[in-house]
C-alpha cells in the first residue's frame, strides 16, 4: 500500500517536543517495516525510511500529493478551501474546539475525545519503545517531574508546583523555563523546582528514569497525553486530574486522579505503593506503535473499499469548555 502521511505544519524528525510529529514518525516507520511505501508531505525535513515531499503554500494541497498514492492520512484539520480528492482519513490530535462538524473519515485518539462528537470509534496513539531503551525499573527514585509545555495554562504548571510543595518533593520541569512571558507572566522562585527547558530524548530519559512520578494536573480535556504513556513506560505513576483521556489511560493501579492538590499530594506521599514494573507493563501492553499501526491499516482498508469511518459527519454534542476546568 502507498500511504501519504500529511502534516503541512510539521518538520521531521521531531528532535524535542513535537508530539504529533513523533506519532507520525513512528507510524510511518512501522508501516515501512511491513513493506508499505510511505511518503510524508510536510513543511520540511528528512527521513531515512520514507520519501519527504516539502509542502508549497503557493500550490493546491491536492496537487502536491503523489499521483500513485493509495490513501492519504491527514494529521490536522484541512485549511479552508483545501480538499483531498482521493481516499483519505483525518486524525484529530487536538480538541477540535472550533468545529461543530468533522469529516466522516475522522479518527479520534481517545474514547473521551470521540464521545464529544457522538462517536465510539477511536485509535489510541502508539509509541515505538525502541526509541526509549530499556528502563531501570529497580533504580532508586527522588523527586517528581512535569512534562509538557509549561507556558500553556491548561497544562497547569502552577498546580503541579503546588502538589510537589505540599508533598515535600522536588519537581523537575521538562518543557519550560523559570521565567515565562510567552503565554502570560510567570516567575517561579522556588529552588525546589528545577527547569530543564525543552529537552531532547536522552535528557528526557534521564529525568523520567529517576522520578517518583509524573504530576499532570491538566485543566482541559486532554485528547490523549503522550507524556502519560512515556512516564508510565519508565515506571512512573501518574498523579493528575480526572479530565479528558486520563481516566482511560491511567487506571488506579498506576496512578491517582483528583482535581484537589491536597488529595494529589497525599497520593504522592504514598507513591511507593505503585509498582514501577506494573506501570511499565501497562504502557507496553496498551500503547505500542504496533497496535496503533494495525488499527490504522484496518481503517485504510475500509476507506480504500469505499467505506466511510462514520455513517454521518461526527457532530459536537458537548459545547467547548468556557475556561479552565476546576483545580484547587
């Protein structure tokens, strides 16, 4: 099968953050390893296992696709006025909050995200664990970590700092700086909060390998949360809020969910009850790239057979949240 993975905002490979880009990379690599012919239509980049086509803003998107492509897998909502004139599907990686209706071939990335549009169909993101190496699950651990865009208010770094302070733990922040102007002013004075900036894969491994757990008190309906499964893979339980995908990704034996900083801090103090080996096994069993690629191949076959993934266009049945979800 000849598959095009399309993301006109992406640069490959993703060296630091780039959650969507990494999912695209892992999916394409797995498909290529099975003998499928993979192309990326992206803003820029290079790839050793697939053809890279650089997106040209001056030309219609459909005209830039390879003429012999069997299926096009779009990783975002298409810009206004653009269309794909061949078998295709769309993965909705974000919340889709601006849209009432979506394409009939939309793929959701969690059960909760699908439910917002009246759908029961979803494919969880999958990680290629070969890029992370074997975790040292028996190693001693100190402190906690926060993983994500620290400047983005919905990620709630302030809340994570509060939980760590109440629990009496040091917090390592991967994905931000002590002084932030990018999305509102924030200056963190506490020396028990260590900022590592935008980390690469090796530095991330070191932080997660030595952490007691991920503090993830998001204040929005997280569509998936790659930080969750990365942390679990390294044996780190998750202490977060019960919003979005978290309840389906973090069962009670590998984490604790609450919108109360006091309750999360109490759970952190009892983190030793959660076995790092159980956390790791949960991530490997449920969120590997192979399982994700299997399900996407099934979806590709359906659209190639002339089916649509939804009988009707998925339509938002829950209004977007008016502001930040509760956290105290």
